[in-house]
């Protein structure tokens, strides 16, 4: 099913979260996504708060960095939130920004090896299994959650390069594609993910989520988006964004759905002047896509 979501990025201070969540909920946004950037905000604390303030909104974590968090702790965080708010959490993990991981002393020599060990262990723990692993990075000795979720949520993993994308198809339930992913690159990514799933002998298909920079209305919207993408050092051929009214943004989202993306999650610029208005506009886009 085609889905539209919105992002509350940690460039905004934590005290702005509640108003953004309530605007998203009232505006009909189906999903709000968060992430964990060093050294800004905890993804799990903000996810729990967002879920507590609403009755309907689903909340995604896209993503929390694996090197920074022991897999058993991540499983405990996810299981606790899932049991309190069943069926509304969409957790995800990723490599983390390597220079930040180095700052915290948690950088690993092989992020791919970590993902290959971490994500299956996390999924097994959430399924209620007793897990023993003696890997290069993940080491568990008969670890089992006392309070596993009744139904384990899907676990997403973030991917950008072809090797990581292939691996997310092998080990995760879904993949988060970062902002700046063009429609063409999204199609290539989905092929790599599908190949990974096939190589692992897994049935079905992997869910895909893409982040898309968006700004609504006229005025300085285009300038804000261009500035943000420049700040990211985004190459010209990766500068994917949506600017305009809800119909124009929905039209761009449809291009991603056409190549097989499941969810397009709209990301405000870090200097968005009306965050609550942005959330309401995303709700309008969701309504258009749902017709």
C-alpha cells in the first residue's frame, strides 16, 4: 500500500516535538518518522513520547545507529515501546555516521559485518527467541527478552551503497533510503534489495521507505531546499526534492510509487519556518495519494 509520512528531524529541539506530533495527527498524516543523530536527540525517547501523545499515528525510527547501541538494549527499547503501543512502531537501524561513531569510540572496522550480525539477532530477540551469538561484533550468551512483543514489529535497515542495500534485503524486513535518493536511484536500490532477499532464500518482498526533501508554498521554499541540499554536499544528480503545493508534491511522490517504493516520507528543511503547517500540508498530500 502506498504511504505518505512526515519527518521530525532532530535539527529541531525536543520541546517542539509535541506540537509537531499533534499537528501531524490532526492533519491526517499516517506516519511520523524520527532518527537519531549524534549528539541531538534519542530516537526511542522521542518515539515513545510521540506515541503517547496520539492514538492513531504510527511512528518510525529511521534510523538508530547500530554501533552506538548494544543489540540487546535496542531489543529491550523496541519491545517495551511495542508492548505499550502495539502495532504503531516501525523501528530501524543503520551504520551510523562514521565520524560520529569514532567520536563515541564505537566505530567498527566493518559496518557490513555488524549489520549482518546485528539485524538477525535483533529480529530473533523481538520474536522471543533465546539467542546465543559469538560474532565479530555481536556477542550474546543465552539472551532472551522477558517481555517480548506479542507480534514482533518489522525491522528496517538503512542502506545507500549497493552492498548495504543487498544486505538489507538479506537480513531486514524493510529498507530506509536516505534523502537525496532520486527516482532512478530508488529503482536501482529496489533491485539490489530484491536480489539480496532472493540470495538469502527469503519469500515475499522487502518494504521500502524513501526520504524526500519537501517545502510547501511559494516564497523562499525553493531557495531553502536548494540551500539544504548544498549543505549536505549533495551531488547535482542526487538533488531530489519536492516543492510546491500539496498536489505538486503528491505528483512527485507518485513517481516513487511507480517504481515500487512503499512509503514516501517528506522531510522539512532544517530551517522550516512553520513546522506545524508543514505537518498539515503532508496530511493533504496523504489525502491526495489515498484517493
